C-alpha cells in the first residue's frame, strides 16, 4: 500500500503537513465514494483547490489506487486514503467538509427515484459516521435521489442530536451549470457571463429554471422557454442515454461538485457574498426542503433567499414541482422514522 494509505504512514509526510499549517489556512475535506465515476475526477479537482490542506478519500473499493494516483500531484493538499467500513471513522474524524457522491447511478430507463432503496441505505450509514466523528462538518450530498436523500440525512442527524440545517446541503449545482450552458447557447453568450437561478429540487419537473430572472436580463420566445426548460430538466437523462448503460453524468458533475465545494469553503473562510443554489432546509415554501439561492458563510447556508417574482409559466411549474417534491421528501423521512 502507498504510504499515505497506512495507519501512521504519515510520518514521511510531516514536512507537507507543516507547509499546510504554516501557509494559508486550509480546510480538511473528505470525499465518500471517492473511487466512483464522480468521486475520481472530484478527488482530482479538490486536490487542485488551494483552500484544501488535507484530502481524505474513502470508498468501499479501489480507494488505495485512487489515493496513490491523486497523491502524486504536486499541489498543497495532503491526501490520505481509507478503504471500507472499518476505516470510515478515521476518514471522517476532524473534517470541515464532507462531500458524498457514494451510491449507484442511473441506467437508461431508470428514474432517480429507482435508486432510492440502495442509496438511502448508503447515505444513512455514512451520515451516522458523520454524526459520530465530525458533527460540525458541512455536508455536500450528491447521492441520488437528492430530493429524498437530504431528508434521510437530516433524520439521521436529528436522531443523533447533531442536526444543524445550515450544514446540510443537497448539491443541485449541475442543474445550474447545465442551465447556464444551454441558455448561453441560445443567447449566443459565453456561459461564464450567464446566471440562471434553478430552484425546487433535483429530478425531472422538480428542477425549475427561472428564465425570467436570467442575468444578463434576457427575453425568450415561448418556444425557447419550452426547449430550455425541457433540456435543463432532462439534462441528466440526456447523458444517461448517451452513455447507454455506462452510468450517468460524472465529469460535468465532478466539475459542479468542485465548484459548489469551493463556494462552501470560501464561505467557511469568511469570504463575503458567496451565493449558490442548493437544496436545503427552507421556509420559502410550505415544504421542509427546497432549492433556492443561499448565501454561504462560516456557519454553512447562513441565508436562504426567497424565490423572487415568478411569471405565470414558472408559477405553474412551481405547483407541479412542489407536488412531486413533497412525496420524495416524505419518502426520505419515512425511511428513517419507519
Ligand atoms: P459510481 O457507481 O461510478 O460510483 C459510486 C461509488 O460509490 C463507487 O465507487 C462505490 O464503490 C461507492 N460506494 C458504494 N457504496 C458505498 C458506501 N457504502 N460507502 C462509500 N462508498 C460507496 O456512481 P457515480 O456515477 O459516481 O454516481 C454516484 C451518485 O451520484 C449516484 O447516486 C448518482 O445518481 C449521483 N449523481 C448525482 C448528481 C447530482 O446532480 N446531485 C449528478 C450525477 C450523479
């Protein structure tokens, strides 16, 4: 096994640890499911993030290989690997941010909800570990169906007495990334100049792009609104079908997860004005969880923003989204409460 995989193997890494301590303050980040389709490129991107001083890579398979590989990159973060349930607690102890892309992905013909049984169980186990070993960490939950797994995580943390709604965030950044890209294509702009709020949840009709609030201010024909809404809601399925059985979005998702994690870390560092969309505990609607823009700070999602003015099309979309979301959230709650 490579040195950064062995218990105590760190003795050879002292100097790197000193550099991390002596330089800019860094954060300790764990990726659970680090050997997967999302986990591997996400590990690469987090190893490149200058805000990360320690990077823990945990999986139930192939963690040593990914750890050895990523640890050879000459960037600041110290990488350590952890394999299998007996090492989960060591992987989590002392972490500031835990990113969870563990679980099975969709195959053609499957909905995100079809993944519920397997992934809800995985998320429960991992969150029990978090409650025990790093109850104050910010959690970025990627495992689908996010509309249900966030409720599963919240119930696990409540049961353990560690629940802090500000620190549990369902990752919907890929919907925003897709929306920015597709809208930029229609407008003939650079996607980096475009900001599309995407609210609701992370599955089908619960993904609600607010095209009336696009920045820079833009107007769309009814045909463009239909095309864009449909493509943003079904962007994940577009990838699942193109991959034809080999999984779902991994590279664009790793990019989105790294972008969101970086925003969380900048918030933890105290940077002002860090705003991203995320699926969080919310009072914006009557539902207990909802995705909107949130302001990220030292405490996690410190402020949850209101929806802003919606047009008729968006109001109708919101009603549809809420109906499906209510059921998905309840399913997550029932999974733990029995
Ligand atoms: P994958 O199958 O390639 O990787 C999943 C990894 O999780 C594997 O390495 C597996 O060994 C690991 N794993 C399984 N059980 C585990 C456990 N108990 N503890 C730790 N690790 C465990 O799947 P992929 O493509 O990386 O997708 C992962 C999840 O992310 C899926 O649930 C997928 O639906 C979801 N996803 C979420 C998106 C979002 O926007 N939130 C977008 C795309 C995918």
